[in-house]
C-alpha cells in the first residue's frame, strides 16, 4: 500500500531535470545532425534518477527534429523561390552534371552516325555493325556495380572526374584505333563503356548530397536533360563535323571537350554543400534543414557504410526487382533508338544520312525539355501531399505506356515526317521515367544508392546488348524492323505493370535480415 501511495505521489509530480541535464537534452533535441544516446535521457524525481532502459526504435526526419521552432525557422522551411533556385550553388553543380552527361551521350552517338560510312568502307553487314556498336556495352556491363561501390565510398565528384577523363581519352583515341585494327577499335569502344558506367551513379550521388527530396526530381530532370541533349548534339553535329573534318572529326572535338570539362569540374565544385567556399549561408542552411536524412535516436554512433554491400538482401526485395526491370526496359528502348534510328530512317524511308541524323535528334531535344517539366510536376505532387509511392508509379506509367503506344504508331507510319512525329512523342513521354525509377533508386536505399544503381544498370546493359545485337539479327532473319518495334512496345507494357505492382517510395531496410520499410514520424 505504501509502495502504491509512493507511485501515485510520484506520478502526480511533474518530472524535473537539473539545469545541466535540461540544457543537454534541449541541445540534443534541437540539433538535426546529432545522434541521440539513450543514456542522455535521465529523469529525476525526488532526487533519484530513472534511466529509460528501453527506448523504442524510432526514425525521425531531420526536419522533424526541431521542436518549438520560431518564426525565422518556419520561414526557412518554405520552398526556395525560383530566382534563388536558378542562381544557387546547387544549380551550378547540377548544370555541370548535365554538361558531363551531355558529353557522355555525345561520345556514344558519334559511332551511331559514323557506323554508316564505316560499314560501307569496310563491307560490314548489319549484324556485324550491331556487334561493333555493342562493343561499347561490353565495357558498360562490367563497370556500373564497381563504379557504384566506388561512388558510395569516395563520393560522386572524384569518381565522375575520373570517368569523364577516361571516356574522353577513349573517344580521342578512336580514330587511331580504327586505323590500327578491328581489335583495337573494339577495345577502345569497350573502354569508353567502362568509363561511362560510373556517370549515372555519380550523378545520383551528387544529387542526394546537394538537393533536398522536394527538389530531387527536377535536379535529376536537369541532369538527364543534358543527357538527352547530348544525343541531339551528337546526332546533329556529327554529320557536319564529318563533312568538314572527315569521319573522325567528331571524335577529336568531343574528346578534347571532355578534358576541358574535368578541369572546370575539379576547380569549381565541391563534393558536399558544407565543403563549398562559394555557397551562401542561407543556401547551406536550407539544404541541411530540408534534406531528408533520417536518423535513429537509439544509435549512439553513425553506422559506417559496409565495404561489401549486402547484395543478397538487396536482391531479395521486390522493390529492388521493380527498379531492375524498369532500368532494363528503359535501356532496351534507349539503345535501340540510339543505335538503330539513323539506319532505320535511312533504310526504311530512304532519307539522306544528314536528314536521318536530324530525324533521330529531334526526339532527344523534346525529351530533355519534357524531362525537366516531369520532374517539376513530380516535386509539386509530393509537396501537395501525394505520396511518394503513388507519384513514382504515375511517372513511370507515363514513361512506359506512352512510348509503347507511340512505337506502334511509328511501326505503321508511311512517311518520315509522321515517323519522326511518333518517335518524338514516344521519347518525350519516355522522359517521365526519370521522375519514376531513376529518382526511386535514391529513396528506397540512400546508403546503397550507388551500388543499387550499378546493379540495375548492369541489368539494363544486358538488355541493351540483347536489344542492339538482336535488332540486327531480327531484321536479317525476319526482314521487318517495324516488327521489332512492336515487340519493344509489348515489353514496355509488361514492365509498366510489374513496376506498378511492386515499387515503393518508402525506404527499405536492407541492413535488417528480416527486412522492413522504415516508418517516419509524420510532419506537423
């Protein structure tokens, strides 16, 4: 009875903290960067302490770790203005990423234009021309996973610099290799693929470091706009440069441009916002306060990223496979158009090579523009309260079902103008995928986004090799390129269904053997 009376008396009294403990707890709660320890929470009643021995595991967003925020902090949480966004340091970083990806794709597509005169000069069949073009993919197959691990360990800035330097060297050496031997040409193209395999994981890593979640879709949209414009620039300028400087003129120009980019990248950008000497105090606080970086109040020390990622657990989850299937289908369609559209317009519609390159370039330009607006729309949907999962699925459905329908139209088009219109619309809609699976990689596994990107890219590369080589053999055996477009359309529909069934926008816990989605405290 006395014990019960004592317990009632204790419960009736407000728990008090000594001044020094109150200061420590207040500082810990208001700090978004600090991991809180269980031993720091000690409550005192009647002069005795009672430690909280069993705190529940709770994940709190850095935005939710600020209690009792004043008017200034509330004002900082509002979205930055458009003027601030376009003049910010983070936009300079993403602009450099877009330029790197533009060079990445320009270096790829030069061979798509040069393959026509090279085939005529060397007497290559279409099947063998497909093998030459796919040699890039042989190297691209082996590097994404290793590149993703390097990106997670060293950061996107360093890995991207090495990647651009190596693929620019490979591009610059292509004229020498082609005049030396066929083996040398295939080796240099494979080296190009090895170097370019780190581009997208590096881009994703830099976007995660520099942009809060509510801006990541448009950041990826800007980066991928450069990627698509690289196709348009390469396909448009290559015939002009070839007519003025010979078949190998574009290889020299684009290779030297890459070396110049590396010098600017290393001198003008930083790996993280807090390392940048040019960033303003307002922008730094905005990024750090709004960046969606969850932490556990139970963990005393931050977890170190494992040297060997948990591949088995990564591959045991259906959300991972939804991303792998989506990337594979995205790459299949991408490389089919990248490698075969100039030949398609030249052979099916009898269009001159210069016009064939122009017809193939127009869709990439529209894809660059629509990709940015898709990212902007995606960010607005999330800000308005639409769940991340639903937003990603909507974007991905548009990005797969739309192109699938348009390829049916392309396969039945009777003249090059209508065919170009269908192709342009198909890849304008395809850009919505960048706000689907490509951003989704960062969301389900931010600690392993690099290696997860590498795994899905490897699957995409395998699909691209099969598609690029298979298209040549399909046309020779069946005699119908439109038939291959119809097959690609069917695959688009099936991939969209799989993604809608199994994708998620929630973080997946790959470190727990049982596996679960992490639940965050809702914002107030």
